């Protein structure tokens, strides 16, 4: 395959890792085997349009970001455990999320105070 497929494949890997997603997890989400996803990620296979759309949805990016025609939006967070926790918080009911965020805000305000 061409270097274009390899670039797109490496882009998939980069985004997947930023999302703290294992290859097996993404493959299962897409309904394909891990070995098939690996071949896409290594640039050995060319993506078809429907798969581009499915990958973009699963990785929560635009097709343009996935294909490299637009820069990736970054959140600056690279710790996988932290990202997974943020995703779990995002799925909480509104009142539980607000309670947790209030607790975090209180904790951070306490951390900002100089030691006495």
C-alpha cells in the first residue's frame, strides 16, 4: 500500500491511544477482528468510506481529523487512567456529576492554598 495508507493508519493508532482505547476494544466496537484492525493501523489495507465514518464515530473525531486533512483537537491529557475516569464521569447522571465536580473543585481550592 501507499504511504498515504500508512499515514492514516498511524493516525488511527495515535487517536486510539489518546482515547486510552485498546486495539481489541476498538476492533470489538467496530465489529471486526483485532488482526483486521491491526492491518488497517499498519497501512496494509485501504479504508473504505463506511469504515472511515465508523472509525470517526468510535474514536469521537471528525473524518477530517482521522484522515489527517485537519489537525487533531487536543485536550492535553495523556494519562489513560485519567481519561477513562473522565469518560465515566461524563456518563453519570447530571446530579451525580455535579456533586462530584463540586467535590473536586473544593479539593483543588484546598490544594491552591499555601501551607501554613
